[in-house]
C-alpha cells in the first residue's frame, strides 16, 4: 500500500479520554507522557545491561504508544538484565516500506511491531525469528486462537499481538426504528434479502442521505482487503485458494466473488451506498444509517450517537456471517543480538494486565481470554462484546497466510476501486487474480526456506 491505511491512522487517533477513563476503571492508572525515544536502531553490545530496541508504528502522542511506554517503564523497573528503548514512529510515509528499508541496511530493532498479515512476507524474507521458545506455555494457552493463527507461519509462531480487531456494522437505533426494520443479532444476522430491504427502507427515512457508509474514504489501501474480504467470503468466494496459496484464479474471479462485487455495484447503483472520499463522518453526523467498519470507531461514535449507537454483525450473504481478523502485533527480528531479552519484554506485553491496559486505551479486542473476562468493553454485558463473540464462534477469517499478501492487497484494492467506479466486476477481478498469480510465479510461489 502507498500510505499507512486510514484504519491504522484512525486507531492511532483514539481519544485519550476514553483510555484514561477505562484505565482508571480497571485500576491501571493514567498514562504518562512518553519520554524521548533513544535513537539507536539495534541492541547495544558490551554493556552489563542489554538494551532492547523496540519500534512502534504509532506516534509518541498516541494512546497505544502511551500504553506500551508504561509497560516498558514497568519492565525496566522490575528487572536489571535488560533495558527497553522504545521508539515511536517519527516519519511520514509507509511503515511497511520503512521496515523493508531497515532490513536492507541492517538497522532493524530487536522487537518490531507490524500489521498482522505482513508477518508472512517478513518471515519468508528472513527478517524475523520464531518466538515460541520464549513464550510460556501457560501464556500461549490463554491467547485467542485467531491471534495464534495470525502469528503462525510454516508451523512456527513468529508473532503475537496484544489485541485482535473487530469488524461489523455500526447502526443508528433511531434510523432503524423509523424504518421499521428488524435489528439483527449475533444469533440472527440479516439475510441478504433482509439487508437489501433494510437499505431500501432506510433510504426513505427523513434525514438519511444514503443508508450505508462502506468506508470508501479509506482509499486504495490495505483496508479494502481487510474490510471487504468478508463480503466475498459471505457469498462463498475469497481472495485466493487457501489449501496451497498457489493461485487466485478461479477464486478471486470465481462466480461467488463476482456475485459479491455485483451486489456491491447494485447497492451503489440504487444509491444505498456512495463512494465518499472527502470525509469520513457521514455516519457520525447521522447522514448514513449504517457504517461498515471496525472497533476503532467506538469512542467517537459513542460520543456522537450516545444510546442510538448499535453494534451489529455483518449480514449472512448465504455462507454465514463472516468477519475479518488480525491487527498489529510483535515479532523478534532475526538480527536481534538479545532475543531472550526481547522475548522477556514481549511476554511482559502479553501479560493479562498489559493486554487489558492497551485494549482499554485503543478499544480493541483483548488478545487473552483472561483479559477479555475483565474488560469493561468486551466482558459480560460490555458494549463491544459482539466482536469477541464473532471471534470465539469462528466467524473471523484470517487474512491469507502467504508472503504474497502485499500483492493480494494491492490487486484487490485496485479491483474494488475500479468496480465501484463502474468497471465490469468479472473483468476487474480477473485482472486482479492475474496480477496476484504473476507475483506468485515471480517468487516461485514463495517456497519455504
């Protein structure tokens, strides 16, 4: 992707007020302003204390950075063998490209944060080392299976994330009530027919400019392959065949995927959704009745809509209600001189308390069951519990476990943009499948090393 996705940027911009309130609720205190990060890229040799450099994708004023800064401070105080040096993003442009550049120049840190699906390419290129030997078995047994699945490549665990993501429909209770449509539930999501009837009725509600905000404003970034893959999968399609990950032909451009994209075009043609790219707040301003997006919107939407805010599952388009999985996670680089120290800090980040701290700060699904049970957002009666139920029920589908994911994301995003602009769904998906297969062929289908 050419720039950091709006999804990543939006998550980094969650209001500090929500995080502070939730941290206080759970007895974790207020997050302090982070000090200046050390400039060194690698761990420092020749010292009695081993310095572990850590990179985060978020800037130093972000809620996630503040949570990790506090975790690093606690880790540094609690032992004398290692010193964590945390560096925030201090650049403009694409974080993934920064990682590639650092790998080429030998300046990767010891512990690296990266968006989940890029793990496979990083591991295949030799940037990372397996981490399973550094993680206690009791810790791994408590981690959500979807987080383990995201971090596993070639049978080894390469990464762990402190949180999981949630994708669904945000709804406006007042608009749904005015339209007289059934409010879908986890047990009974809308069918395709119900969903389209709801869109038609919502379009007639006073004050609703258009029923469904599909978040097209995210542009041609990785968000499209994250957010719209469940649309394909709900119809029975997918981004690539998943048995061997050797071809997208016949899957991405197969009948089921084409049907999904033609329905998207139908929603656009009928005015049920729009390609709005100059603003991102139509749902928050009550111009749209539904929003197809993720957990990171909760703080702002709760503030904007209050008790009218509803969290709904994506519709069952014929193959069950599906959702996306995966988020930012941590891996130890192959060049790290002190992998045991990096592993010790990662285990600390994955503690129940630290997982809960960052989840309360950014609104994401806690990656550990023990943290979920204590979460005011995701525990029993929590306003975001639906996201956790979706993951626990197996409705989430991991993004393709292949180093070709970067090519898949680019090709699919371009296809969605062209289809939304009126291009032929079959032709655009076939073009995308061909581009993915060319990347696979150019890399000899990414043989395991």
